C-alpha cells in the first residue's frame, strides 16, 4: 500500500487517507448513545402521542429542533426541545465509548481534530464525560449552526475552527444525514457503524481498525482490518486536496 498526500488510497485489505484534520461526529461515531437516545426519543414520542419507531427513524443525525419541527409541526418547539435537552443531560445511562474511540483520540494531536455534533453543547459534554473521552477545546454543536445535517454548515464551521481547508478533512460519521453533510462540505467521509451508509468513501464497523498518526504537519489515517468498501461515488468524484 502506498499512502500519498492527495487523499484516500485503497489496497486489497487497507484504506488510507492523508490530510489536515479529522471532523468527528459524536453520537454513533465516538460514543454509543443509541440506548439512551432511543429511550429519550420514545419517551418524548409517547408524550406527544406519536409513533415512536417513526420518530426514532426520523431523528438520526438531526438536531432536536429539526426533529420536533419535522414530526410535530404543531408543537411548541421551544418547550419540546427543552424537554429533550433536559432528559438528555440528566440521563446518560448506557452511554459508552465506541470501541477504538479512546485509542484513536489518544493518537491525535488535539489541534488536528474536533467534534461536529447535532447535539446541544451541554448534552455533548455530558456524553463525552460519561464515555470517558477527551473534550476538545472547541467544537461545533447544535447552537453553533443555523442549519443542521444534512446541511454542510457544521463541518465547514469545524474546518474553520481548526484553520484548515475542508477539502483536506476526513469526516467520520454514522448517519446518512451526516455523510451527506460531509460530502457537501467537500471532505472525504469514513462511515462508522454496522449499517451501510450510502455516499461514504469507506466504512468501518467501529473505530478499532482506524489508526491515526502525525506525518509532518499532516494526519495519516489507515484502516487495516476490513476490505476496502466499494466507493459510493466514482473515483474521480473524490475531493482534491490542497497542499
């Protein structure tokens, strides 16, 4: 396998990328909060008499405010968002780090990564703490954007926080909305999780196969344990990287 500074490379059982920084989704990517989120979402849906399974499906990768507007357009948005916010902060039972997350972050220069999440800042801090993961000095959360995923605004903001070109970023995401946002931000996207997420350039079940290291002023990421996933877009559609 040869790794070049121009983006993703594939070999029979490896996938590699080199660029400036990593933009990391939180829920489902760094922390496994599925049990808690589903528990909160189902409780909220029951509170409003909504179909719980449909609400859970609609909520993946979206900010609470967008979920409320989507599935309960007649509700008092501020009141319902506050209800969801409070339960998310107070109940972190079952929130744990995704396998490999702690090791990945330990190997990264703090200046070379940040979190871009649809969660509110207080919720994100509660979940990172519950999972025992480091908290970046600055990160992008629900309060920082006017439009949540699948809009690319959050990832573009994350690249600006780190002072890098988004085309030289690797986005790690678990949801279709997040993958779309990463692609539209011109980043390369690594999908994380057991489900096939269309649009990602590569995929891993969790973060254990993902190794990151500094190469000069760049970050090199190598995935070694899963055969290269078929690209969801033509190879010539991969983003160009700026030196």
